[in-house]
């Protein structure tokens, strides 16, 4: 029998098969037993620790840093760091191989799992480092990218939009072309999976991009302990067999060498990123090591490779809870009621801690009587002491229904503190007794505008705050030493009330008291009433009151003394009611009269606009592209020397308003110009417009030099580019922006810095132009990437914000705006300011008149019906923002109606674009190119 069996296996070529199978199965069972033993030992120890025990454990390693922390040799590369206080470890940093030594820096570190697996942890790319990010990804042939943050969180930019988000679209970043091949969305959990193709010099690399959106900054995913492991398995392409537990274990244990690293990032690349990598390391330890898993040692090992990983105790505890949940789910440990109870307790504690954080600001900084004083703290980037970027989330007060936001227009030279201030006005149902407190930090001195008391209206408050809009506004976040002084200082001042006994016949509205050192600003039009020095204090029970006998006198410069701070306690609302009468600020009567006249005209237009059918506004399509019946003079454009300087033949550069290049630096010895004075650009302006606009086409390869000459010649403050360089495979604008420093004609143009302003899908950079005689002009460039051709941005507030920010930076200087042809998107952008100024200053309530005027200056400005409609909706928003209109039910209906038209227009234009593209493809097939150049 044995001989026959042996002979059979010999003939079949399967001798020793049974012993091999037994050996493999025995080997597997041994490995599984080791894994289960390690996992059970770890689970038993960890579930004996309480929430407080784990917090105390984390405190032991909170200050741990890598031994080579001080060996950072890249201090000069601070422009490549999103956060200044997070160093890059030299020993594990990723080096860009194809760059020179001085240019091979990127804020990224290698995390070694074992010899077969490596991860790259990095910060969220900035607009200035996006090309470096793709250089790294392409060089290392990354398997996938895990993104654990949003583009914007809590109103702050956390990461630049470095990939195209829509299917079948692409982005050109440096020498890379990134194409979106497919997108799949998941609602629970909220995640987007994108297949990307990266191409450089004809070589392509395909990878997957996962964006997980349910992990808050400096926090942990809520009610989701298991998904981070699923995310890791997707990113590393680990195929799990759901039917066989042992096969599942071995597939993870016998991981083959990954074809490339997995790139993981959040905002700073240390909190959420560090926690996720920590979970992977912990699981890998249980699978491959025979030693006990100690989380403290694991965190130290991680920080030796990437500084400051695992930012806080919450993330440290989350790692324990998530790993235990995973072990139970996979069957690596036996189910035990003590384990599940421990998990429930830890999850409750984590939720409570999150709630404590959200309510701590309310508990700590609000007085018992919210009607007396309100200070609202919004999130601020403060030295990154214990957080990844911004730490406190914005807190809204539940009893408020009206908010005014004051914008930060400048930045004082403060190294640590900069943010926005939020001013809260109490509900309408609380009349007469409201006190508003506004903290202003100006020129390194503290000021407090307090006590807007008795009979105030929203209009009056808005007028006051509009008058101080030129001030720099700052607040301080929690855990900063100066905050203690700030709060105590504020409380003392608010407890004082200045009472004026003199009664006036006319109804008074507001009173402003300023406390501080000095208040003097040439830019400010604020006219403040100064109280007389004759102030008497009188006690009434436990409360104090302050009375004045003299009138308030007008003054521009207010000098204040700190001696009066904190003299008296809170004053009762009843006493305020009987003794306080407020006075008007400056010449409020004339302001209100002028405002009322303007409002009447605007309200008249608004009423007609709301009642009308939006289809009526499609008549812009019948409007001639030029105001006059005769064709405009375009002699310069028709010259043979200027043929290649026009991108489209049917878009005309009108001679009357075109920008004429002086060619100062191109004259020969006889003083004659070597080049023509033509550029496809026109002036668009009207009386009382603060900024002059230049509308031009996207530069062609023959007009890039002319573009920079025009910017230098006209001392342009801001350039607003409303198109991408390539859209749907067509060149819409030749790239005229230098990466670092380039020469265009006789002008040197150098990149200076990125400017961080929160505008959706917009890159803002500053450049310096140097002429041959060393004269210099600085300009700011806005690159808008979310405005499709012939359409408008999705957000109806986008244009308002873009216009306001560009005007703020430009000051009184010229603004150049261009798209591809320089009439559609550019015309819409300029039309908003043109219509706003015209309707207010000239009191003309028919927008079409202004469009005709614009077309007399720039041929075909505002190209489509949806662009015109979008401009009018933005105009309404601008009027609301500046107090000329109020939001009501009619506004909401108007907005719904507009959005409906927007969706329809998107479908129509998409169909037309697709049909146009299909036709081009067919034409290419029918007529092959004649030569290589064609």
C-alpha cells in the first residue's frame, strides 16, 4: 500500500505534497497563536487603565522630542513650511532627487514600517509647494495619497487644492499635468476616492487619492473607531478575505513589498497623520513582533521619524480605543464584556472632553449677565503650542440673531497673534438696555469701544463700525499670558458706565466711550464724543453710578487715562434706563439723509428685480457688443505687426479706450519705438470709481512681454486672472508667471511670497517687476481656478469676496483683470464694481445702461445671460453687506430662482461644450495634419 501510494505521487509529480501542506498549516497556526497571544496580553493590560491613567501616561511623553531635533539645517527654507514651529527632522526627511541641493527641500519625512513598507508623512501642500509635492509623489512612484483634512476648516485654509476635483478635468502644476480619471463618493463615512494620472515629460504614473472628511483638526473621528484601519487597508491595497479569519490574518502578516510608499497628510502632518500611522505601526507590531506592545515606545519611535506626532491626549487615547475595537472586530482577541464596557466608558469620556472644549470659552469669558458684556473668540493661529494650526473652533452664541463681522484689513508686526474679531449685537427683543463691547487692538495699544446703550438701532451700529473699518482688529486666544491681562482689562472697563443727565428734544441714539491711551488715524472718519472731566461718583446701595454735568464735545484725537479704569462696579439696568441719554456721532443727520436718498433708488430697483421674471434679463443677448451703430475703430489691431497679439479675431480692442504702451525701454538711438504700442487691453472706468480697471485678454506667446510692460507702466496694484492656463484641453492663456525669477523682454519679474487669504480655489501671490533702470513695481496676482468658461462660480458670494479683497490690496492703484478673451468672466468681475458705484453715486437704477457703457469701452463685456444674472445677484449681496438692503423672504425666493436657472444653464453649456469637443475630434480624424508643426 505504501509503495503504491509513493509510486502514485511520484508519477503525478507531487511527492512530499502532504508533508509540505502540513508544515505550512503548522507554521500558520503558530503565527496565529502568537498574534492572538500578543493581542490578548495587550488588551488585558490596557483595559485596566482608566481615562485619567492614559492622560497621565501621555503627559510623560508630551514633551518628548527626537535626539536630532536641533540638527535642522533648513531654517532658510521657512517659506516651504506651513507652520514655523514644526521642524523638519534631517535624518528622515524626503529629498527631491531631481533638484539641486538648495532646491531639494520639502516638509516631509519617511516613516519606516519595515524593510518592505515605507510611508511618507507630510504637511498639506501650500500654493507655493504644490509642484514640490507632485515632484515627490512622482519621483517615489507613490501608491496612493491619504488626505485627512479639508481644503478649508473653521474658515481657515488647511491645504491648497492640489488636484482637479471634477472628472475628466486636469490641472497644470509646474511641469506636471494632473488628470482626474474617476471619482467615487461615500456618504457614510464622508470620503472621496479619486483616480489620478500624473504626467511629466511624456511619462505617466497613476495613483489613488483618498480624502477622509470626518476627522476634525486636533481631534479624533467621532463615533468611528474602526474606519481608520479600513482606510489604511484601502491605501495599501491589502485584500482581506471576509470568509476566513486565518487567511485574513496571514494576508496582513505576509505583506509583500509595496510598489511605492503611501503619502499621508493632514494640515501640519503630525496630528491626524501621526495618529493614523501610529495605528498602522501598532497593528504591525502585534502581527510581526514577539515583544509586548507599549504605546509610549511606539510614540517615541514615531517622533524620532516625524517631529511632534500624536499631538494631544485625546489622539493618544483614541489609538488605544481604535486598536482594541479592531482586535475585537477581527477576532484576534476573545470577546469579553469587560472590553466592551471599557470601550463604552472611554468613548463617553472622549465625547465629554470634546463638549468641555466647546463650552470652555463660554464658561470662562462670559459674564453672568450676557447683556452687560460679550466677547466672542474665533479660532486663531497662535504659535501652534498644542495644536495643528488653529486650535479653538469658532463659538457662536445661541441667544444672538444678528452678527456684524469686522474685517482685518492690515496686519501689525505681531509675531504670534493675528485673527478676526467678531462683534455680536444682541437680539431685537432686548430693547433699551443693550451694551455692546468691541475690543480693538491698534498700533500696539489696547482700546475698547464700549457702552452702545439705550435706543440704538442696527443702522446706527453699522454706521459706527463702518467708520472704524480702517483699524487693525486683533484678539488673543486661550492659554496666552497676555490674554489674562486682556480679559481683566476688559471687565474693569465694561463695569464702568458714563451717564449723561442732559435731556435733548430729539431722540438720541448712541453713545461711544473709548478707553485706552491714544486714538489717532488719518484714514479713519470716526468722529467720537469726548466726555468732560467733571465726573462724579455716587454710591447707591452696593452699586455705583457715574454722572456728568457737561456736554460732550467733538474731538478727532481722544486722549484717555487709565486712572479711571475699574473705579466702579456694574450698574443696574434700571438705573441706566433712567439716567442714560445718548448723543449722535458727528453729523449723523446728513449721513442718514444721504443714505436714505440712495436707499430709495436701490430699493426701487430691488423691488422690480425681485418681482420680475429672470428670463427678462436674457435680453442682454440681444444687446449689441458695441454701443454705437457703427463698428468701433480698431486700426491698431488690424495692423499686420499685431496679428499674433490677438487671441480671438471677433473680440475687438477699441482704439478710443485701449491701453497704449509707451515703450520707454524699447526706444532706439533716434528715440523711435522698436515695437508697436498695441496690447489687447482696454480701460473701463467711470466717475467716482476708486479704482480704474483694465480688461485684457489672456496673453498669447507673442504678448507675454507686453503684459508685464503694461503692468509696470500703469503701476498695477492687482492682477485678477479668472481662467486656468488650460481648460478642457485648450490653451486659454499662456503662462506668464515666473516660478522664481524670469526675464520678459527687458523686465525682470520675481516671485516674492504667497499671500494667505481665504478665498475659495484662489492662489494669491506677490511679484516684483524690475526695469532696466532698476525701478521697481510690486503687484499682487489672484489666480482664480473655479470659474468655468461661459459660466459662473457655484457660490453666489464668491464674486463679492473676490472684488472686496482685490480692491483692499490694490488701494488706489489700477486693477488688471483677464480671462481668455477678456470680456466674459473679466467683464462680469468689473461690472459688479461698475454697477455698484453707478447706482449709488449716479442714482441710475437700470443696470443695462451700465453694461452698454462698459461695452463702449470694452467690446462685448459681460458675455452671457448667466454671467449678467450672476452679476445682479452679487450686486444685491453687495448692497446688503453695505447696509442698503436687508435680507428677507423675497431675497430667499430670488436666490432659489437664480439657483434653478444656474443649474439649467450648466446643463445647456455642458452639452454645447461636449458637442463642440466631439466635433473637433471628428475634424481631426478627417483632416490629418499636413506637417509636424501643424
